[in-house]
C-alpha cells in the first residue's frame, strides 16, 4: 500500500544521498496532512509554493529530513 511506496521512495532517496523530501499538500486536505505527519514530515514554512489558480490557496509545504545511508554519494 501507501506505506510500502513511501518506504521505497525514502530508501531510494537515502541511498542516492538525498537529505530531505518535500511535498506540497492542498490546505483543504487535512487527511493528507495527517498522513504525511505520520510518515515523518513536518510543516515547512521556509518554502512557499504558488498556485496556478489565484482562487486556490497555496499548498502547504512539508519536509522530511533523511539520513543518507552508508555508501551513498554524499
């Protein structure tokens, strides 16, 4: 399910030396905000995402810090 996909993405990113994952969540999706919080993401107001539709609220940016795995390129 979703957790297996998130685990695979996180593992691949860590192996590649990626230090953080970021995602933008629409403000009207509280279930997704809770899901990503449970996956280790935190709200990150240092990144402001825009919206192509001026009537749509900008997305909420969430970041998850990663620890690169041994043997990664970093």
